[in-house]
C-alpha cells in the first residue's frame, strides 16, 4: 500500500501542532524552571527536551542531528544542558509538561472516545516507523509508551515527526543543501519571511555566503528569491521528504487515515486556536508543492 504524498504531508500538518505544544506551553517552562533551566527564552528547554532521548550527548552530535541550527547556538545551550539535569530527569519533566499542557488545552477532548481512537491509530503508524538510519526516530522509539491517550498521541506525533525530520535531513543532503543553504532555499520559495529564520542564529555573513553559493548554482536571484531551478530543487526536496515519510502510514488503510484526520481536526484546531503556537514558523508547514 502506498498513500498519496499529499496525504502523507497532510498527516504531518495535523500532527506537528501536537508535538510543538511542548516547546511553547507555560507548563513546559515551569517544569524546566523546576530543573533550573533558564526560561527567559525557549531555547534552553527546547534543546534539553528534544535532545534528552539521545542521552547525555554533546553539541557536535546535536548540531549534526538538528541540522539547520547554528553550531554556536547548539554549543551555548547543549554544552551545559546535562550539568543542569540528567537526561532521565529531563524526560520525566517532559512527560509531566505534556500531560499538564494537553489536559489544560484540550479540556473536554481529554478522555473522550474520539481522542482514544485517534491515539490508537497514530500509535499504529508510529510503531511502523522504521528507525534504521534515523537516529532521532530511533531515540524516541526506544522510550516506553505512556498510558493516557493524550500522552500516547503526543508520543506518536513526536516519533513520526522525528522520523520525518531524519528523512528531511537525508533529502537536503541528497540535493547538496547544507544547514544554512537549507534555510536560505526555504526562505527563497516563501516558506516564511527571512527575518523568521534568524531564530536559527546564523550570522549575516553565514547567510550571505550561503546565498552566494546558491546563486552560483542558479538556485536564487541576487535578491534572494528562488529561480525556477531553485523552486524545482526545493520541490524535489519536499517530495523526497514526503516519500521517505510515507512508510509508517502504510500501517493504516485509506479509510483509517481519513478517520484519523477527521478525529485529529477538533483537538488540533483547539491547539492552534489557543494562540499558544506561533502563527508562522520556519517549517513551512502551510506550503504546498506541485509534485506532478
């Protein structure tokens, strides 16, 4: 069974807000503060929460796996992370934060038969996500499954998200787009305003050099807009990303995928409508591409 790539992309768009709740919820910052992480910005807890499944790893590995974040930024937040709290304590705090945040945000959805059904379907897909060559997916797959449906849904969304992310890195490398080029090319096709990509904390010199390299390849104009060839390459990256993300969804029949999408819509709209998540992100989650 092979599902349409627009369906694969749609499932990512639905599940990404579930996963991303961890990085923005007040409960997540409260749990991080209790461990003595700085919470004046979101990055100290982001790096700790996302990297904790890997164990007490250093900045070099995190830079490699997170790919598009500035090495200086990764060093600043990852080097001291495990001196603040061991990964197992961070994982425990992560679980408490997710439980608290989703209970507050989802309200009446918590404990509903619909949420339980959605969690079961998402878990089946997540358990079918192969971890070979996908280190972030493998690290999260090695964690025990929680018991409550809303926590199961979050864990499934996270595992599927990291599985997709591992494939996305492979797709970028297959198209010879390094970490900064990945961001410049994404901004060039209008995934998000260039200013938003400053959150990845590359210097202006790094950005300009990457744009010059892409211009030499005929992928961007002098003003940073994508050329026709640049759009073709970026479309090819996204198509390969979706192709590499498709396998877990083969665990569900087409009618089950439709059912899962229907079940996810109310809680996801609740999460998005809460105002917790940013209206725009560097992920380009709202972008559509013509794969014809």
